[in-house]
C-alpha cells in the first residue's frame, strides 16, 4: 500500500494538470500537442529520470531501496527518499491494528482508511487540494464499516452530512461576509468521510482538535497559508487510538 500511495502521489497531479491544460487549450481553440503522461492505473512503474521500466525485484517496498542503495539500477540517479518514508509510514500506522481485537473485515477497512488519510495528508500538504477520488474512497470504506447495524449506519450517514455541512456553512459564511474562501470544499468532503467513519458524535471533537493543531501550525508557518486536510487526518487518527487508550 505504501508503494501504491507513492505511485499515486507522483502520477495523479501530473496527469490531472495535463488534462487541465488540454481542456484550457480546447476552450481557447488552441493547438495542443503534449504527450499524455501515464495515468495512475496504466503503464508500468519506471524510473522518473531515465524512464526505464522497473523489474519486480526493484519494486519490493523498503527492501529494494536498501538493496539498490537508494539509486536507480540503470542510470544510478538517486531515488527520492520520500518513497522509502511513505512505505515506512504506511507500515508504522497500519501495523498496530494487529494488536487490537478486531475482525479481519474491520482490520482491512480501517487499514485502508488509514492509507486514505495518509495519502490525503501528503497530497494536500504539497498541492493544497484534495482529489475527489480519495475522499470518495474514504467515504466508501467508512460506510462499509458501518454496515454491521442500522444504528451504526444511521450515525455514519448523519456524521457524513454534518461533516460536510459544518465546513460548508463556515465557508459560505466567510464568502458572504468577507468575500474570502477560508476553506475549500475538499476539506468538507474529507470531514464527511471522517464523520461517516466515527459517526455524528465525533465531529465536534475532531474539528476542534484539527482547528487547534492548524492554528498552532499557522502561527509558526512563514507563508501564513496552510492546508487544513493534514490536521483533519491527524485528528481522526488521534481520535481513533484515543478510544483504545
């Protein structure tokens, strides 16, 4: 999963930006001749420098990086340390789930939710936007977890609606009163997914914790412009483990 996350984070923004440029040229009726980059779901993994396809042995998470000494086998260019960090981070956040008394079903989907949160955090931190596809997966996995009973499903649905509605109201208020887009709808969809995971009662705690963490980061951030998604994801992760402490 960590390797998959790395591939998504590398390919998805490049592919999206290509199609945005293509659409812009089409609207302006201008010629567009750029070659389409490989999408996340197509094309073999390859070195980002020499474009040589990577073999199965070169794609073993963590071990291949260590075995190759952090360099491409073909062009000897250094491999970004972020790939190793993401693979280790995925392992670190998901492995403790095995210590909990969870069913295989719960372990699988909570692990997938953790992976979604990690991907969203890194993506939003670097690009200041959250793909709908990631938020959609988060909502889907969260709803599937709540299928055990009608009460859980009801709380999950209400949590999803409140999560989205809460952010939307904040955004709408600032747009009307001060004409400032203080927060994006990507964050609203993210909180909808988190609300679908924990239910309606957790929304206020997670939003308060995320706001506190975001405010602290804002005070020490040089550019005074930060992504809120990572703090929502971190708060959801903290809230989850707080239930078992």
